[in-house]
C-alpha cells in the first residue's frame, strides 16, 4: 500500500499541533486536549483534526471553544514550520472513540465481576 502525500501531511500536522498544545498555546481551556488523528483531503485543502479531552462535558465544550479560537494561531504556526504552499483549513472534531472504548472496557469488567459472583454463589 502506497503512503500518500495527504497521509504524510496529516502526520506532520498531527505532530505539530500536538507540540503546540504542549508548549505553544497558553489557553487554559485546552490544557487536557490530546490530538488523536488528522485526516487530510486529497487536495490538501481541508483537514479534520480529531481530539479527545479528559474531563466533564463543560471541559469538552471549553476545549472546543479554545481550539476554535486558536485555529488562526495554529494555522499561522503550521505555515512557518511546514514546507507547504497552502496550509489546510482546520476543522476540529471531538473523538468519542476513547470514551466509547472506556465504556466497553468498564462494561466487560462489570460482566466479569458478575460472573465471579455467580460462580462463588454456586460453590457455597
């Protein structure tokens, strides 16, 4: 399988935004944001940036607002560090897959605990 240019650009954007979140953006609303992936269109004009947030629903909303307000700064920083003629428009999307995975894991643990309780009850 061929590693397309859009995938390389997506990986670069992922890395650079992750570094910005660690060191460059001072907005406290995005303190617990993790970039989970970047999908770039074939023409490199648009990029969906997937992120997750540790915290409450209020924290998630604040993070979304913080990312939205930081988009211009992020794009200008990307323009300086990436050797691209055009920087894609960034669209931040909440990635719920981590929460979904945690929920499934929690449910599986509950089922296992119930099975152990049932097994212990039969032996008594």
